[in-house]
C-alpha cells in the first residue's frame, strides 16, 4: 500500500473557509467574451466556462498546450490564489456509428489540468479543479478557482488505520492526506480528508474520506474549537 502523509500521529491541520473575490459574473463574462450559446457558470469564485467549440470536432497541432494554458490564466488574471502546478493533459471526443458499420472518432478538445496546493498539501474535490480547454490551437473553455482562503482553526487528524477500518472490504492500494474542496455554496469550508484508492469486488474505486471528526469540524467553524 502506498501512503502519502504529512506529519506524524496526532497531528493537527488547519480548517479553511473560502473567501470569494470581488470580481462579478458580468465582469468575467465580458472578459471571456461569453456568447449566448456558451456554457457559463460563476459562483463565489468558482468559474466554469465552455464555448460551443469545445464540443465540436477539431484539428490539433503539436503545440505546448501546458505553457499556452498557463499563459492564458496569467494573461486573463484567472490564476488561483493558492499555488498550483501542471498535472497532465487529457482529451474529450465523439464517436459516430453509421448503418454500414463504419465508426468514426474525433477529438473535440484537449484540456490541460493543474493541481492546486495549500501549504504543500494537495486540494481534491469538485471545487479544486483548474483546467483550460483547447479546440485546435485556441482556448475554448476554462475551469478555475478565484477564491482565497482564511484559517478558522485546527482539528486533529484521524489515524489512517482508523479510516481504513471504516472502508470494510475495500482493499486499500494507496492513501493520501489531502484537503477536500466542495463546490462553493454559502459559507464553504475546506477540510483535511484521505484520498483513497481501493479494490472492491475486483474493481478499483476512488474514495474521499474525512480525516477529521465531523463533530470537531462543527466546533471549529462555530468558533468553539
């Protein structure tokens, strides 16, 4: 089993609250030149924008997509407030099946992914995505996090063996201590969790398990911790 942990037994980690930025949805819409047919979502610093081109078949040249994505985030001031680094490139596509048995595939976009960190610890979860989409050589979408964070307190980390027991028959292959980031919704907190890969009924699955007691989290965020 692979372990990626930070510190020893009994360690405490910070609990964070999201601080949304001052930029409005209208300002971002103008900056990105959003069209009526585009997908645009913005709330409390979470931005998701995909143009129509991101869903259409395209031709792709051999360019440095990672560098182009980083330049795009910097130029439009869409970089996360927390540290982040390149983590990989993936692609989406379509499959067309015809009556004569012919199958045609195409790539609709390539997307560059970035990993966010807080004090050297990875951020996981739907609210931690940073991604730039390309259709051909042009940017066709972006998911990024414009919020900042404030520390509201600390909580004791649960022992990993205690967490593994809760997984029952799921045989653990790797376990990593991370921060879990939900999508922003009102007062949103970021807290320590274990990112686990395990095998259940012969299938590898990924799980996010809180690394702190939920009762202690409530005490901390209510100012009682």
